[in-house]
C-alpha cells in the first residue's frame, strides 16, 4: 500500500486512495450543467452510489454554450458537493471540442475555467480534472503538438499557478480512442498520444508533474481484436503509464458490443478502472430497458429485471459478480 497521504496519489501505473489503498475506478458519465441533456443530477446520488455501487462520476459540461441548458441539472458546485460528500470521485470534463482542440480564445477560456476550479477545490482530493473530451480527429497524428499544448497549458495553470495536486486526467487523441486506425494491428506508438507522448506531459519545462492519469475510450477503433486491446493495456503498464477507460458503452442496436466484451475480458483482470457511457439515456447507450434507458430507471436495487445487456455487465462488475473481479 502507498502511505496515507490525505490525497489520491498516482504511483507508477496505479492510483491510490487517500487511505493508501489501491483505487479501482468503477464509474459512470453524468450530466453537468449546460451539457445539453436534462435530468436532476444531484438527486441521483443514492442510486449512483448505493444501488449501482459506482465510486466515480465523470461530469460532462460545456463551457462555450451552443447546447440547451437545464436548470434541473443543478450547478456544477451542487453536483460536486453532493457527490464528493458521499465519497465519490467527481471528475469534471469539458465537452466542447470533441474531435478537435481548444485553441486561441477557447484555450484561454479553458484555462480560466480550470484556474477557478482548481483554486476552489484544491483541498478536495475527490475533485479530479479531466482536461477535455476526446481531442483530435482524423488529422491528429500530425497535430500531436496541439494535444501537448492544450494539456501542458492546463497542467501549468493547475500545478504551477494554483498549486493544486488534484489528479488531472488526460484523454488520448483520435476522439479519445488513441488508435487512429480501423484494423486489428497493434496500436502504433507514433499515433498513440498516450503510449508515445505521455512522458512529455509528465516532464516538461524542466519540471516533473505528478498525479496525471491517462484515459482511453473504447469504441469503433477497438472492435477488431481483443489481442490488440490487451497488448495496448500491457504496454501502458510496462511504461508505468497510469491508465483508465474513460468511456465504454453499447448502443441498443448492438453497436460497439465487441469492444465492451474485449474491455471486460482485458481490463478487469488487469485491475484497470473503467467508466461507462452514460447514466442518462440521452442517446442510444442505455443501461435499462425502461423510458429513456437511464440508470435511474432501474426497477430494483436487489434484483433488477430491466437491465440492458450493457446494464447487466456493469451491474455484475460493480457487485463483484464479474469473472476476474
């Protein structure tokens, strides 16, 4: 065990909780204010924590507008207070530039946001900062410098300006999937931001930056081969890269089922944390078969009968029933 530090601590490829025990993320993505989906996010905490047994929420928000805003979501402050007071890691992530990058004025807005957030929550280790959602599209291997720039700029704000040691989470590029190809070949270190370039975020400007966690999303770029996924995870661990799965999910038509099957077969035995997309059934990624498919529609916290295939896997994983747990 790591020594008790009063904070979450990353050591090599592992994350340790404030009490020194190893921390294995089992989380769900939830709606933050201005994300564009309704739902009373603070009111779901009992179901999230006590029924589904999640220990982490990834709060999806937008800084730049353009989406419908729902007052019922609660403010970001309310969501953080409600979930962290129950001992759930509350990982805030900005969702404006999926497939691209914050640049120019948008990057300044992003830095201002994390400057304020880190100043407010630097003494709450349960607040984590997931810099941005799924940076970089098709062209992003040529734009690895943009991936580095956005994350270095925000890391400097949080660590050097504010002095906050909260965990910072960094999505891989190519929409967070970090592959950039659609085949069964091993992931190329040149194309993978995480395998090939994570050291440039842990060490730059003559400084070493600790408590960084890297996040990969498992969707269509990962549907070809379980061996490919196992190889990627093993290479990250060999390089002492702390890695989590920040999104995985299955659409109700079965799309992305194979990457989720591969994920449970590879991540569970390797003790790699994972966060399902998504709590609120705002798209076709559904946990239950009722109403919009959101996790809050579960019909029993003892023996639920209305779970989708995805919901069943998450339920088993969170309740110790999954092979390899």
